[in-house]
């Protein structure tokens, strides 16, 4: 195991980027309805004081962080890394979940991964302290950050954990990926190299939650490059998504990132943003979920009047198990699509499809396509298989499981193929729907259903039901209209047009009712179980 001569590579990288930097961390203070600004050097000094607090108390285990982003919370990330410790970030109190219930669940989650000290906003930690019953200490980050003390920093192995990252769990039980200090530096460095980022001039703006791998990688890029970074709480975005455009304009951001649904919202409601200026934005990363070419093209079209350059679009592919980024095109490439024919059952016909091309593997990452154990829809002229990866950014392993062999290929569970322009992802092996012997990617069904008036975009789950009197395709749909009979007919027409299959049942629920992960992804396995329990389609 390689060990740096003084400190580990992560602490050294953060120190070089932040210690003397006059660039700023800018955070939206929701209660005060204003931006709070501190230089990165101020954040670094706060982090040194927090690291001294950890050293004095001899804290063991990872440091738990909870709640909305704040200067103190970011300083705790710095302090944990300077002290040679790892972090795990968990969601704060959530809408629809009673405070004590959230606190009990979160306390158990933190205990299960070995957390003994937790930091967060007062509204989150008060309930948490009671639920933890003395087993988890709640740290007053503001007090610890203001002491001005600096503790000696020892030598830490680069292979030791930096982040415990929860996986989405959209198709099963969530796991915790253990990400080393060297992997964090490898992935952030690869992103900076691929996109040509310069921390001295970049301005990053993000509303993504820090407990999600894409939100955390945005922050980690700021911490390792010193780029000016603007952070907005996720709940502030959720309350008025179109304000994302205003934040980009006010910050003069050069880089932002978000999932497909965020860009889809902007494309639909850009007119609400008023007078904004997006000409500074040269990198807009889309990742975290499949990209809908129709919705993404609408975003590009509707933001062009504000000065957004379509070449700034960066469709990407990533996994928490690889810190975040796996593939990404170079900046200035723009959105590219592969238009292909997908064979219908028995090769009797084809359906035309467009898939987003997600770029080539990041520096230090290898990728290959291997035959899938599942029968996948045939794409004419393309070899569709399961995506496997390995490289410098890979996790050490899942918490509680044996460590991975660094040379071992990791099966992502995603299906895709390679083109000259890079990777195309079609879907997930676990999500394939088999109806009357036909294999169907659910995302295509769901996007077709979402075109019907009243259906919430990103609020459709397609599942295949076996057995019973009416086996076949069933849809769970978030619907805000009143005429469900007409909507059911229109959904059936739209689905039949793209797949040749007619749903045996469509189950309507109110907007927001379908279960989601903390990062906003639909919990497909839970939806399937619900559909089966309700006897939908039978």
C-alpha cells in the first residue's frame, strides 16, 4: 500500500486547493433568504479547527453529516479528511415523515455504519440526539469551527475510506459503497481533466443533495480544485425548480449538473424564469438517470434565447460504486444521439429509437460490454450487453462485505453498447419486462405514457406481471387530471405505438405518491410489490 510522505493524497490535494484561496463558497441561506459567502481559505481554517476537535476526543468511525448544506457542514468534510476520517452524508428531516420517526431511522442508519459523532443543523440534530440515546455524539460544528486550534496531522494511507456512499436502491436493497481517499482524488481529477476545468476561473452552481453521489461530486470538485462553488438546498429547488435558471444567471456559473428530470422541468417552464443570462455556462452535466432525447432537446431549445450554448450539454453516466463519473464526453461536444432500429418479437419488425451517447470512459477507468444472462431486445447493428467497469475510481467494496480485488471487473447491472462516440445505456437487466415472450425496456414504455396530458413526467413505472388471470404489462401512473377513462385509453395508444403491447391495467395515483429513493429515483421493486399486492391487472 502506497503512503504519502507527509499526509495522504486527499488531504494534500484539499490543502493545496483551499488553504490560501480567496475564491468563495456561496450558500443559499433559506431562513434568511440570502447568500452566505466565505472564502475557501476561511472554510479550510474552520476545517482545521474541527479536525483538532476530532483529534482531541479520539473519535472513531466515520463522521455523520445531516441536513442542508452550510459553511459548517462543508468545513466538517474538510476537517474529517484532514483528520484522516471518512464521512457519510444522510438526508435531513423529510416531508411526510414525522420527526421522531425520521430521527429513529437515521440514528439506526448511522449506528449501523459505525458513526459515533454526527454534525448537522440544529433542527435536525436535536431530534437525532434524543433518538441516538447517547450512542452517537452530536457535534456543535459552529463552536468547534471557531476555536482557531490546529492539531498535528499524521500520515494516512491513501487506501483508507474517505466516503461511505449509499447506493440508490431503486431496484432492490440499498448498499453502502466504501470509497477510498485515492479514489476520490482519481475521480475528481479525471473530471477536471476530461472537462478542462480550471479551479482559478470556474464557477459551479448546484442544488443537488450532498447525500447523493452526483451532488457530493460537485462539492468534492470544489474542495479539490478551489473552484468557486454555489450551493442551494435541494428543498429550495423542489419548491420552485425554474429558479435554477436564476441561480445560474446570478452566479455567472460556468458549470452545473442535474438529472434528466431537472432539465426536463427547465424545458417546460423556462418562460417563468424572466430575464436571465446563461452565456457563461459552458458545461451542463446530465446524469443520474436515463436521458430522454425529446425532453433534453426541448431544454436546449427553450434556453437558447437566454444565451445557453447547446454545445455545453454533457450527457454522462455514473455510479456511486465508482465515486460518481464513469463516462463523459469532452466539453463543447454537446448532446449526441444514436438513432437505431430495435427488433420486435421474433425479428418480425423494427421500431426506431434514439438513445443519448454518454461519452468515453474517464481517465483511469476501463469499460467493457459482456453478454447478458438476460435476453435483451436486439438493436440492429449494435452488440447490447451488460456494462462492466474497473479502474482507479472504483470503490474498495460494499460495507460489511469482503474487499474487492482492484483488478476485478464490476458488473453494473446496466445494459448498453459502444459506439465511436462512446457508451449508450439502454436500461437495467433487472428492469427488463417480459410480456408474451417479448423483452421490453421499461423506460421506453414510461416515456410514451408520460406524453399523455395530465401524466406527471418521471412519474410512471412499468412492470410485467406473471401468472394470474391477466398476466402482462401494468403501469403505475402519477396523474393530476380527472378523466381517468380517457387518460387510460390515450396511455394505451401511446404505449402500443412504441412497443406493440397494450397494458392490461393502468393504476392511477396522485402526483408524488409513487415511492422514491432519497435521490428522487423511483423504487421500481417497491412499486412492483405494491402492484402485486393490490392485484392490479387481475
